[in-house]
C-alpha cells in the first residue's frame, strides 16, 4: 500500500528561502487573526 507518491523533488534553496520568511509571515498571520477576532467581538456587541 502506498499513501503518498511525490512526483517532484524538493528544492533545498527554495525551502530555505521559505523558512527564512516564516517568522515574518507568522507575525502577519498573528496580527490578522487578532484583528479578525476584534472585529467579531465588535460585531457581537452591536447585535445586543
């Protein structure tokens, strides 16, 4: 039984570039999720 068959090879240079950018990307996601949660909280308060 075979679960995954990758028909491509990973490019180590591309992966290194993505890993280098990961902290900045995670920071943006964190900020956006908090902004979204704040928006939901404001919407919930206006419905009362």
